[in-house]
C-alpha cells in the first residue's frame, strides 16, 4: 500500500492495517531506519507483559545460583544440571 507523507511529516496507516494490527489512536510506534527501508514497529502498552516468556529456555536465576554454589564447592566451573 502506498501512503503519502504530509507537509507536517505525518503518515496515515491504512485502516485495513490498523484493524489487522489492532492499532488505536495513541499507540506508540518505533521507527527503525535500516538504511534501505523504514520499519514501523508498534510498541506494546506494557513491555513487561509483552516480554513474559521471551526468555524461555534461558537459565533461570536459581540455575545460575546453583551452578555458582557447585563451583565454590568443587573449586571449578560447573555447568547447570539441565545444560549437561
């Protein structure tokens, strides 16, 4: 879809895209300049809720603490149990 930049630097996102992406008035959008394109990325209202679960599979704080305890106990670097 083609849109036209206004004299004030504004773009209108077509209604079909706004509906599909659930964009409402006041939604913040990040503009990313890749060098060859400009990408518009809608920002979540609550970034903490949006990030929930994004680190699935990454070591938990408990895993790191347990590994450090093992290191101290045995005097060498220990790998977390699930990484062995």
